[in-house]
C-alpha cells in the first residue's frame, strides 16, 4: 500500500522539480548568457569557458559536473541522490534546446538582463530545493573542502562562486562585467531564499480570551490546526486565565483573526512569524 501512495508522490515531485529546472535554465540561457555575464557555480564556469573558447556551455556544464560527481563519490562516498544527477542532465538538455530556439537576446540592456536572469534562476532553483533536489556543482566542492578544512559549506560555496565570478575579469578585462556577475549571483541567492522562506513560513499565535474553548474548537474544526491551552495569570488583576497557542500557515492568519473576532471581539491576540515548523501538518523532520 505504501508503494502505491509513494509512486504518485515521487512522480509529482519530479514533475515540479522539472518545472523548476526549466525555469532556471531559462534564466541562464536566455538572459545571463546573452548578456555575457559570468555568474557563480558550475554554470558560471561553463559560461566563462564559452566566452573564452565558444565551446558549447551545455557540454562543459555536464562535463564539469561529471568530474565533480566522480570526485565526490571517491572522496565523500555515495552521498549524492538520483535527483542531483537528474537535475544536471535536465539542465543540460534544457539549455541546449533553449539556445537553439532563442537565438536573439530577449533583453538588450545587460544590467536588466542580469537582474532578470538572476531572479528567474533563483526562482527555479528554489523550486528544485523545495522538492529535495540539488544541482550539484559547487555544493560538492564545498563538501570536499569542509572534509579537510574547518570551513563551513556555506562559506566555501560563497568563496568558490566569488572566484568564478572574478575570473570574468581575465576574459573581458572589464570591472563592469565582473560587477554584473556578482549582481546575478546575489540576485539568484536572494530569490532562492525568498522562495524557500515564503514556502515554509508559519505564524505562532497566542490568543487571550474568556471564550477560549469556543475559539479553540473553531480553529481545530474549521482550519484543521492544533491548539494548545496554557495556564496563565494576569499580573495586574491576579486572575487565572487560559491562553491559546496555535501555529498556523501564513495564509491562515486572517482566518484565525476572523474566528476570534466573531466569538470574542475583546480578545487579545499576539502573533510572531516562525521560519520553520516540523511535525504533523507541517514539514517532516529530516
């Protein structure tokens, strides 16, 4: 029975991830490459090779990733999932198709193309990350460095990407092009975080009301969210009181407010955004 339910979920995950990979490929092949900008990661390395030698980016992209995967398997062991290999293959295919279809720059202004390409690319990778996928690349380099040196993977990735972007100066001899590369890198990173935070963000709500039982029943029955009752005491009044604690999705906050307003317009509500919530109804602990 488990297998029957897991197969559709796997297919759905790969379908969503494929959309994300296409979006990322669109940002790179249709905006970043025509603007002659070297962004971070293996895509940036492939771009630098293309600008210097005109060797097709899709071939150098998959070639560099194959070398990195082989090194990762040798040094780190079999820690790379099928989704990483799938992502590398699909990006290669999508970039090749897009480059054959889109032969003229969509945006002629280099800076605008850089920002748009970085934003689109970040959106695509964010979607891939949401499905538990990875695009490999400098992530593998970072893990190898972390194994032998006391450098956190995040910092190692940043250093690798910065070195790739800086290499564009030796190709174009232009500080402007190098700055554009950093703009693309930071825009892409910001948009990845925006997608991931927006998807995971929840709100912790505390409700102070004499009608706590009715409010708790309404939240659990109408929104299918759990409610915890805490014991409290008003310091000024010295009265014992019940406090409702509930963690809901960001999109459900207004619904909770409406429930409280209908039952007890005099209730006191406190809410605070939380980055990640693990457990039933939210994310699974990994």
